[in-house]
C-alpha cells in the first residue's frame, strides 16, 4: 500500500489510520513523487483538502475546505480518509479515527478546554468514536480523577526494570533476556542496579521530590532469586523516603517463578501489590503462546500468594490469542474470577513487529477481530456485574480489532502507578535496562525523556554513562 503526501506534515497519523483497515500490509510513505501507483492513498492540503483512494477496482476521492490551522486540517483529512476506507472495506472502527495510545487523556483534555457536553460531542462526532467506547472512556476518566488528584507538584514515581524472563512469550517484543541465555549477567546486573537506585534516591532527596508509587516491571522481576529480590527491594526501602509512598507493586507475572521464598522476600520488603498473569487458563493456548507453565500452576501460585498475606493481586488476561475461542476465553475469565482477585487487566492481543507471532507470519483477520470484540464485550459485562470498575485504559497499534486494554479493579484497589504512567501525570524516575525516565513539568506541560540502555549487557558494559545521564534530572528541576 502506497501513501502519498502533498503539502502537509501529518503523514504519520494518516499512515496509522490506513493501517487500521490494512493491518497486515506494508505501508510506504512518499513525500516526493511524479505518478501515483496503485494501490494507494493520496492526501493533499492546498487550496482545499483532498483524499483519494485507489485499491483494486475501487476508486474514490473526496474534498473539503481547508482550515486555518494544521490541527483542523489533520482532523478533516482523517475524516475524509476514514469515510472512504469504511465504504471500501465495510468496516467501522470502534474508536473511529483515533489511533493514539491515550483516548482517556484526550477526553480529559477536551473536557478541560470546553464544557463536558461539548467535549462529549466532539469526542463522539468529530472522531467517530462508537457510543460503547465513548461510555467506557468517560467512565474510566471519572474513576481516574481521584487518583490524579493525589499527585502534587513535586510528586514522582519510581520504576525499576528487571529484564529477565524464564522464556519469551510468542506475542512479546519487550527487551528481555531468557534465564538460559543471560544467567551470568544477572548477578552483575543486580549489583549495578542497586548502585543506580542509590544514586537516583540521592538526586530525588536533594531535589525534595515526593515518592508516590514504586513499580517493579520487566521482564519478570520474580525471575530473580529470593536473595536477589531482597537485595534490590531493600535497596529501594533503605535509600528512598518511603513515608509518602502510597503503593509498592511488583510484577510476579509468570506463575512458574513464584514460590514461598520469593513471596516472603516481597512481603518482608513492604510490597503491597503484585501481579500474577496467566494471560489464559487454557493449557492448549498457553503452549501455543510459548508459556512454560500450566493453568494449575497459576491457581497454585495465586493461592500461595494469599497464604503469604497478599490482599491486592492483579491478574492479566489477553483477548485474541492464537487458537483461543470465545468459549475458552470466557472459561479463563470465569475461572480467574473464582479466585476473587482485586484487579483484572484485560488486554487485547497486539501484533508487535518484533514478536515471534509476527515473524512466524501470523496475521490479523476479520474473524479474529469479531471474536475479540465478543470477548471484550463479555469481560466488560461480567466484570461490571461483579462490581469491578474500569480505572485505566490504553491502546496500541496493530491490536486485534483495533480495541483496547483496560484495567478493572474493585473500588479502592486501583493501581495508582498505572494511572500516573498512562496519564503522564508526574515524573517517573526509571532504573534498570530499558528504563525511560520521564521528567514532567506543568504549566505549560512539558515532558523530557532520559533513556537507559535497552539490553542488560549494554547496561552492564556502559553503566558509567547511565549514571552520567542522571545529571539531566537535576538540570531539569534546576
């Protein structure tokens, strides 16, 4: 598929919109061209706005008036393109022309800029968002508000990355290293990670920053031994001022990494929220996605966590996994609900370019999209009936059915960190390989990023450079 761009700068947005309708095709963008080669999408902003589509034996163009600003010209171009592609494919998108990660944040910004009624109308009518997804976004936004109000001008959250897993799941594209390949790296990595944590804590203390939440992600943090976990967790507790910390989360994502010793290490170090993520409770689907555990191991790990005193547990479930059906998804969700977790995050499969599924040639299709819609509809219906509320949401490109990921929780158990990181509410100080520190300034809003090296071996080899980059935190607040 060729995308031709003339006299405008918003080709990226129109490329993402085109991909919603052609998720398996490579889209090539041309800014300089003499002829149009089908199949193509042509977009132009001159005296008027023009969009033309030529695919197979379908050909259509539409025009509208040019606006006085680029934001409106982008919106009008997207509306024209969306209408033509809906006509060609017979598909309407649940989120309309929205391709961004944070629809709830957009809805909140519109509400701040105009009254709620006008914001609702613009969100639904200008962006063609379905009534069902609008209602979900509005409900999520309302539930987020009380969490956002907890953040202060000097607030920050701490992210600690543990980039190791027992194995790579077939849908995963995160930077991680399997234990078999990286065992020798773990000990030096842990030692240097503690040094980075200490250095970061010193900076935060000097700047008078207020710690709100701590989140250990990855990878799978519980891939570390109980002793290694204790070392890193103790380092956080000993070096940061934890008196203001409202939430301490560790992803114990893979049930095959959970044992009593590791759970005790978490509990003894004041971790008050964990995630145990089966993704599915179908053993056949677990094998298909490269998981090295069974459904029973998930149930056993969950029960063990309860015995160890954890009373705030999140579980992840993915809709649209290969070979999963609506009935097996329903069975997974129902069986997870029988364990009474405080939070359930329902993801939609995302076909990331670097994932094993994508490199193996698995593609998105209409049937899979329709089934994923059915899965999410059931999840929303049953979770709301069980008194779970949607408290955060995000979207990704190449998602099955162009749907969404939603965090559901019982009231009072919402993950503060998930809301803060998705809303970009305040500064996130990140430690570990793959970590991205995000420095947030208010009025006017400004976000500056500091990147750590992605891979564990780079982190170990170039640790001095990572410490040098931390000086940008002081410069930012200075």
